[in-house]
């Protein structure tokens, strides 16, 4: 699920859940939503509180052929 309405942190950013509450279930639409959000030839940057979900999401993006990076503080 893409969530552009709640985006007040970075212009142009898209919030896309890797896992969803409750139970931290995988987002079944992650691949499709990511392809929709990242145009061909563009890069993706992932960030989460602990870095665990964002590194997994960045790895998946790479598997999908998207150049992706995880942000660690």
C-alpha cells in the first residue's frame, strides 16, 4: 500500500510498508507497489526505526532489479 497523503517528512517520498501490523505480516503488495513507486532507472532509499525491516526491503528491491539503499543512523 502506498501512502503519499501521510508524507510530511520528505517531498517526493513514498511510505511503503515491508511488514504490516498486527503481527508484522508481510505486505503482499510490496513488490507491485515498489515497482509503481520507483520509475525505471531511479534509486530507492529505505528507512525504518531499527534498520531491520528497511534492510530486508532494500534487499528485496535489489532482487527486483532496483538499485536500493538502506539508511542507518
